[in-house]
C-alpha cells in the first residue's frame, strides 16, 4: 500500500510543555500534542522516506509541519520549543 506524500503514517503523544512558534507570530505559542511520522516521498527503489514532525494546535486545527507549510507557505516558518 502506498501512502500519499506529506501524510502522517504514525502518531505518538507529546510530553507536556512542547510547543511551536511561527515566524509570523513570535509572541504566541501553540502546543504540540503529538509527534507524527510523515511520509515525505519515495526513493527510486520504492522505499518510503519519512520525517518526524510535531503535531500542533493552531486556530482550533491540528497541523503537522508539512501541512502547515502547504497551507501557510514556506516563508511562515515554525520553530519547535522544548520544555
């Protein structure tokens, strides 16, 4: 089974205290509620290439980094802040 690129394929909960800040809103923070394994692409031999991305709550909607950049553009960067 092939997954769609930029799709979460696994999730785990995040420890309390992690959050992200966006470059357009550096004074606001948005809580990370989970970590996702996200399919980025497939290699030439068909192997899945994945990354670990934060899942955060912004405006009542959950976003992964990939989804954020697709919706908001590459210029509106996010920064992960550890507890």
